[in-house]
């Protein structure tokens, strides 16, 4: 069984705080939750919501059905009518009439607790009661959250007690009861995508972080700034994105594992600095959290429109790696691995997320770290000392040259944005320029061989194949699973390592499909263009969204079904 709760209202009404408390409470109750947020870009007003999916089993696809609507504004009562069922319940003040409203005196209880500001606590406590849960875990979380504000804590605790002290029954609530809560906890955590990316960077050994605030990447920079003393990581807010990418290049040259995080407009400013990284062949991790464009576009919405931009960004030709997590767990793993890939091959590595993945939250087990690489790919002072000479850009079979930090030995480490010889000195030699270009091309081929396999679910021969990438993973998995359960046999190919790729690994499943269906959250179906180039096949159908909202399981199921049975 699953229950879908939507907390909706205006910006500034504490929607995300309430949703966070509810998600944590479900997690500590041996249940699973997944939440995604839909927010307008204005600071105050507008209609915003966080949708929480609650279940006994892990579920991370986007859904729109509303079982319990917590309405913190009148607009929320009318906006979501079509998403409710006959059994749905509405938690709202008594003065706002609605046929599904539960008989809970939210405004009155908030007033009795001492402040209208605790209406959110009254509302989520009512939802918690509808789920059949005892107040203990929610009380503990309220104590933790408001611990530094004694008066506010007292009011919120009183609000919680007033809800549960009431003997008033809630008609229809029994239908939404989930298993009784356990006070022992499970060791699981409630975590967001941006927290997983940030922790992945920590696990990857990051020592320098810089960037300029730009939604939806800003939260990564905030996390790292909050943790920097504990982690001994340097965090610098640059004056702009141009400065940020060049700071990354400088820190990387000095031997740091360096990262920046931005979105489309910010990355546009970084492109010249990206070419600098390509020429000097230094590692960098760039988290690109996508949102709709062009220009400012929809700054608080989600999109997947930057894949081909990132593939081709920068003047000249140089290797780069593009990977895309599909869920919050992969946000941690792939970001951690990005640092090792960047340093091992001395290239920029892009971790492509988007607003949906950044801001969603889920219940999950603690991250495993035993499989993560633990060694650096930079020469030790001892190894440098044993060399009679050091050539930063020595030609090798792999295209990867020895990497040293300046100051670790008597050897001089030379880099330059101009074309250079093996020692790093500027050259105009036609022969050497050709050799250096071939060296960079060879590194790209080496990277291609190192690419990991993308996820293929189900045999392809004679079947339709659905191809997606990035944050649509969990929603697509559910939609395809429903199709297969109906006997409509469909394979699912999801891309997480996007560039460079061994083309045959992409072509084989794509060309074997009876029908190629691409799911892409972009205006022009950028994934389809990618497949035409890499797999030499154009999609038979492209399912896309252009409005900045995520696909839902029901939506994809319906559209895929129509394509499959065509």
C-alpha cells in the first residue's frame, strides 16, 4: 500500500520544513518515503507544493495522485481537484469549505497553541494521525528541529498534543493507515539529492569548492560551506562563473581535488575556462544541475536540455567525461567516482543532475563506501625526486601523462594555455602541435575503453526499447514495469555514462529494437539527436515535456502504452 500526501501553499508558509519533518518521521517509523518539490521562482506568494509518497517498500518515481491534501492556502484547495479520488482527504482550516475536508479545527488549534505560525505543525500532525501513527516520533523530531528556540518549541509541542489529545474521529482515515510506528529506528536516512552530491564529493576527496549561486546548484555550495570546517575543505564564493572555473583550474594545478557547481546560464560563462582545462589537461569535477532555458528560463523547474551543449562546449577538441545519476543513491556514487576519473585521466568530468534530482528527498540506507577508490593519481614527492627530469605532457600509449603538483620536488611543473611541448613550454612547431593533438585524441580513446556499461533491463530482440537518461530512471522503471506486468513486453535502456562511449555498446540494443522510444525532458529531444549520432538510428517516437515539470509514472505509462500498441 502507498499513500500520497501533498503539502501545498504559498512560498514562506514552511512547506518544505513540514514536508521534511514528515519525511523524517516516516523514515524513523520503518516506512519509506519519497518527496519532490514544485516551487515558483517568486520569493513570496504563488502556489508551491511538496509531494510525499509513503509506502512499506522503496518507491522513488514521481506520482500525482493525492490521497491527503494539506492545504495551507485557499488556492491549493481548487488547484488539485482532478488529482484527488473519492477517498481523498483534505486537511485545511474550518473556514475553507471543501467536501473532503476532515473535521479538524486547524486554525482554532493553532490559536490555542499560541500562534498562527504553528498551523503547519497542526496540519502535518493531523496527516500523521490519519496515517494511524503515534505522536512519539514526530514529537522527537519537533524537539530536534526547534531545540534552539524554546518558545517556538513549546508552541509546536502544544500544537502536536492538541491534535492527538482530541478524541474526534477522522472519517475515512482508517483507509490510509500504515503500519504502526516503531520507536527503535532502522538506521535509514532521509536525504536529498543535493546532499547526496555533496557527500559524494566528500567521499571523492574534494579539497576545493567554488562557484557562483545559481538555482538549482546553489544548495551544493551551501552544504559545502556549512561543512568546510569539519572537513577542512576550502569553499569560495566566486564573483562570477568565469572566476569559478578558473579557480578550479588553479586549485587543480596546485594538487587539489577541485569542484564547481552551476546550471545552464552559469556554465555558458565557464566555457572558455573549460577549454583551458582541456589544453592544460588538469582534472576538474563540474556538477551541472539543469533547468529550463534559454536565458533565465524557468529557474526553479526541471529539464534535461543541456546534454549536447555539454558534449560540444569549448573551442577546439579535447576529451571530457559526462555521467548522469539516475537517483539519489547514484548522486553519491557517481560524484565520488567523478573525482577519481577526473584525476586518473586528467580531464573535466561533468556530473549532470537537474532540479528534480537536486531537490527531491528519499528514505534510504547509508551509503556504501568500500568500493570507492582510495588512492590519488598524482606523483608523490618521493617518486618525483627519483626522476632526472619531469615532462608534464610526456607522450604515452594511453595519452595520460605523469601528473605532479608544483613544489613537491625540485622539478618545475609548467602549464600554459597555448599549445606546448612535452615539458609544457609554448611552441609554434607544426610537428609538436600535431603530436599534442594526437595525444589528446588518444586519451579520449582510452577513456572510451574505460566507460562503464549502461543499464539494460529485459531482452531487446523483437521488442520495443525505451531509452532514457538521468533523473527519469525511477519513474520510467515503474512505468515500464506496469507495461510488462500487462504482457506488453518492453525493454528499458537507461544511460548514465554518456560520453565518451563505445558506440557499439549503444548501437547493439538500439538497433535490435523493433521500435525505439525516447523519453527526454527537453524541448528538442536532445537524447534523440544523441542516438542518431552515436547509435545511427533515429527514434520512432519521442516523449518529451517542455513545461519544466517532471514526468509522472501514470503519464509515462499512458504515453508508452499508446506507442507500444500502435
